[in-house]
C-alpha cells in the first residue's frame, strides 16, 4: 500500500495544481513514510517555486533520521540555488562528505551549481578540479558559472572540454561572447551551432540575437531574428534592446508594434528595453508615451528600473525639473539608480543645485559610493565651485576608497586581451599612449577640445 501512495504523491507533485493533494497524501502516511515519500514531496515543492517549503521539509526529514539518497541531496541543493542559501548549501556539502557522497557525480554537479549561484566561483572551481570523472553536465555547470562573472574564463574553459558541446554549452558560450563583445568568437560559435543543427533552438537563437546586438552587428542580429521558427517574449525584447543600444530607435518602436500585432503581451522588461531605446536615440516624447501606455493601456505598475529609465530619458534631454517631479511622484522610495540617473544628467548640464540634491540622496542610500562623490566633484568643478570641489575631494579621501578601475577587452587574432586604466603590463603600452596623443592632436587641430578628466 505505501508504494501505491508514494506513486500517487509523485504523480500529484509533478503537477503545479496537485502539490496540495500530494501533501495531504504525504501527511496521511504518518509513520509509513519512506525516503521516496519525502524525496517526491520535496522535489514537488522545488519544482513549482516553493523551495523554502521544500527546504523546511528537508530539515524535518533530517531530524527524523530518514536515510537520504544522492538524489535527495541534489534536490535540496537545487532548492538552495533557487533561494541563494549558501549557509545551508555548505552544511549539505559537509554532510555529503561525511556520508561519502562527495564522489557521486550528480551530487558534485549540484554542489558546483550551488557555489556558482551563490557567487563562490573559487569554491566551485576547486570542486570541479577535484572531480576526476566529469560529464558534460559538470562542464556546462562550470562554464555557466563563469559566464555570470568571468566570461573570459568561460571561453578559456571551453578550450579544455573533453566532451562534445551540446546546445546548452554553446548557449552559455554565446552569452560570454556577448558580454565580452567578442564578435569573431561569437561568429565561430554561430558556425558550430549551424553545423550541429541547433539553429532551431529558441534559447540558442535568443542568445545569438543578444550576442550580435551587443557586438554592434545589428544586421546579423536581424538575420537570426527573422529566421527564427518561433519567437517568445525574450526574442522580441533582445531585438528591441539591440536596436536601442545600436542607435536604431525608430526600428525599436516599429518592432514593438509588430510584437503587439503578433499577440505577444509586453511586460516590464519589454517596456524597460523600449524606453531605454528611446532614451539612447533621443525619442523623448515616444519614450514618455510608452511609459504612460504601460500604466494606462496594459495596467502594469512600473518598477524602480522602469522609473529609473524614464528619469534617465527626461534628464538626458535636459528636462531635469520634469525628471525630479517624476521622482517625487514615485509610489516607492527611489533607489540609487534613479537618483544616479538624475545626478549624471546634472553633470551633463552643469546643474549644481539639483546635482547637490541628487548626490545627498544617493549618499543617504550608499554612503560609500565613491563614483557619486567623483561625479559631484566634477559638477562643482564645471560650475567653478572650487571650495565645494575641494571639500568633496576631502570627503572622498576620508572614506578611504578608490574608484574601481574599468576593465576592457579586445579581440586580436582569435585571442582575447583584457586591460585597465594605467595598465603597464603590455610591452606596447608606450606605443598606445603615443597613438592617443596623436589622436588628441588631430582633435585639437579641427577645433574639438579633448574632454578634461579631473580624476
């Protein structure tokens, strides 16, 4: 009889609407619960977005002394990934070591995924290196983890892979190429996609559209988009965002109209991409109208990201007072991004008073935000407020922080090179400085002043 009930629990838990019925059966079993009963119930919670409930049940399972299988640990680790619970994930890792389950490949893959999702990439790589027998899931998990924060390492790891890459592998690598703006590498990945006939996969095509857009190859992005057999909301959003970041605002607006006619209902992400496209291309009135239609036509309450984009839209156009009025009418407290958009525009238009207000608000939210002090100091310098400029510089020294150096990548002869400001590691750095000086002289000759960098 318990075997029949366990099968029913598993069947109900596999359906979103059946989780409650599965729990009733599970509770009715009482002392007759087996490890399979617990595992099916926890898996059901994890599958349908109730990871915290599943983890609570898992802790109860531990207290009851039920013998856990590798599959149970994998499910619990998956739940830790969903709720970003590093502490519990580490405790599970210790238990796996005590029970000698750390050699089980499914458990190891789940542990690597957990550490990557919790931004512990070094711990994930240590586990990866200590695993003698890896399968494609192991490689894919580590590559995807690197794509989140170290895309260059993802490309380097691909060179060492001893498995045939599948669609998931190539999707992750395409995303890494997008983040690095590595067009030549992205084209090679696209060729691998075509050779393996993965070009009908929806996620793969979405990644290719995003990669070509971020690499500035909008024509190739259009080709991939137009040839897609099916499109989802992410497909339309990626193409709209691609048009916007490459200066094709009118095309973004037209594509949004096509999306509506195709029956796809826009969400916050679509409107965020659309308004950002309008902001980048100077379509101020169009962007404002989209913001209003989001509320009035589609009954969507803008989130902080959308409000920040609209503030940026107005502020970049010099409509600083309207931007400030919008901030004052927001239904929630504006965050650092919203005030930062206004502060950046105040620097652009030398509005000292409003810049001081925006900087004060940002400082209240994030007192250690170095870049905000730097931007405010630049505003004071542009407005000849040298006393306040000097005071802001002293504040900057007082917090004991430095502005984080930006990092850039360049692709030369199929190799990726990274460098930062004042990087002297390259033997050709003197030549690069010489070329920059020549370019600066050319700009002076045609009457264009080079931007003066205070810091």
